[in-house]
C-alpha cells in the first residue's frame, strides 16, 4: 500500500534546497525524514506482540530495503525513507493468514502519527536547510582562501 501527500506552501523551502548542491540537499531531506519517521517506528515497536521473537527488535528507520523488498518496490522519488520491521514474519503478524489471526502493529502506529508527520517535516526541514546552507558557505569560503 502506498500513501502520497500533496503539499502546498513549501516554495521558499524548495528554492533554498535548489541553491544547495544536490548531495547536500538530499542529505538534508534524508535527515529530516528519518527524524519524522522515528515516532512511527517507535509506536510500531510498542504495538508489536511480545511473543513474536525478534519482531520488536527488527523495527527501525532507514533508507535501505532488503533484497526482497527492493524487488517489490519501485523508486518513487529522489529521497526515500522507510519505517517498520525488517522481519519477514511481520507481514504475517500484521495481516494474518489461514493459521494466524491478524495482529496489526504498524498500521495503528501509522494512523496515530500520520497527522503530525508533515508538521515535523515542516518544523525541522527549514532549520536543517539553513544549517546546510551555512555549512556549504563556510566550505566555499575555506576553498576560496586556498
């Protein structure tokens, strides 16, 4: 399942990101998205059933997928961050099967935090971009002195 958002009012932020080198802009966005996704992963970990072994420990936030997940996924944007478990049994626990009743843990976490996701991104992205611009300008000034 994919969820998409239409965001308006970020024009100044987009222009500031365009002023940065591509790698610096992507790193800035990646940092903020990881920070925004962390509460979802934490809530999912808290909702996960105790008896499922390493399910709780497998929760995390990152930019990489397992080999199997990469095959099933298609890249939608320049920067992608994922939150959830990397335990293959998590799908069976989340949705259930003919032998096991569904015990949702990630969906309730998403539902609880999706409303605040854009607020967190808006709050921290501008601050991170300002810091990235300052870092870039310091490095450029250092190079100019040489």
